[in-house]
C-alpha cells in the first residue's frame, strides 16, 4: 500500500503534488483499494488539492491534512446542493481517508474548462452565459445552508479579519501605490455598507472560469458544469458576484447588465451604493489580488484611483 506523506506546509504539498512520480502512485493505489477503474488516469495540474481523473466517469480528489476544512466544505456542499440546481455538479460516489488524508471520489462532468473555452466564445454568447452564471449563483443561494452553517469562518468574523489585514495583503501583492494610498479613504466608508447580520447564503467565493465547464452544441455554447466547492462558507450574497465581475464581465456594460439580470437585479438595483459595496468586497475578498484578477486590458492606466476603478468595473 502506498502511504501518503507527512508534509509540514502547503508549499511542501504543492511540490509533492507537482511530481506525478510521487503523487500519482498513491492516488491509483487508493483507486485500486476500492476496485475503481484507473487504467487511463489524468492528473489535473491546477487547483488546490490533488485531483486525478480515473477515467471519463470518475474523479478522485485527495485533500492534505492541512486542507481538511476544504474536504469538509466540499463534502457538505455537494450533498446539500445535489438535485437542487439547473446546472450539473459532481456527485459523491464514495469517501474515505488514508494516513489522515481525506478523499472523495466524485463523478466527472462533461465540458471544457472555462479558462480554455471562454476566449473562444462570440460576444453575444458571453453575454448569455454570464446571464446563466448569474442565475446559477442565485439558484445556489436559494438552497438552505444546512450543515454549512457550521463551516468557519462566520461572515461577521470573516469581514472583521479581512478589514484588519487588507492593507498588508495588498502591499505584499504589489498593488500600485496610487491605489494603496487611497485604501483607507475608500474602505473607511464602503466597509460600513457590507451587511453583517443578514441571513447567510451559500457562498463559493470562486465563480471563476476555471471552476466552470462549458459545452459547444453546434456553435451554441452553454454552461454545462460547476466544480470545486472546497472554499464554500456562508454570508452576504453579493460576495459571489465578484468572480465574474473581475474575471469575465471586463467592465463591458452589456455583459455587466446580463450578469446582474441573471442574478435577479434590475437596472434600478445597480446603484452607486451597490457598486461601492462590491468594490469594498473585492478589496476584502479572501483571494483578492487585483493585479492578477481584473480582466480589463490597461485598467491601471484607465483608473487613476479606486473610485475610478469601481466605475470601470461596474459602469452604470
């Protein structure tokens, strides 16, 4: 039996995962132990955990002990959302643990990952799919939170922690000085707009292209899958509008309107208060890194400060 290693930090895990000669034998041994097919494995190079397609039907997802919380979130989320969405999500086939590494075997969805497919789409289909993404987010948020109510962090604690650390984070990630200089002024008022006591909804925090699958039916692209629920927690619904806003709408008015309309917001709902709150949440997001996430070409030249960046992302 192939043992899984004891790793002291995430960097060590990432190095181990990147070496297929080390990580793949352990994954295939787990598959064999359950009598699962594994003759044509595919190791996915992206993502946080070790993810191996065993064949065209099953995926093995292995979580290091340091990321056990992601296993818990993924397991509860997939169970809670099963059969309740209009877009396919993986189904849990079995779960287990080896050497304190928990794992899930889940169904493999059809489609092309969004990071590959999105650039190929005609503009009208991008607008339509953004509308469908907005609908999907709203569908997820209508599902009762169930067991996810116990998943940490709690929303109010999360926002408090992010406010405490936002400046150090953005300095470390190299946010240009013209934006750093305006952080306190911008967030001083905007953070107060974020509801802390509203009824919580299910949040993935990552409605981004690499977590969508798209399928092409004779030139007509559609949203065919939603994957990766390891960072799910609960909180204020608009937090999940940030991924598409940063990675996909590109500040284009028709895309923005289609996305918001799918989510259920009318033009009257898209107010300066809404966009200021979204900009604050963007800066406070747990994975916020504006330099690498905003998909508007030349945005640092177009936006002289954070207020202009807000208007660039969400033109109203």
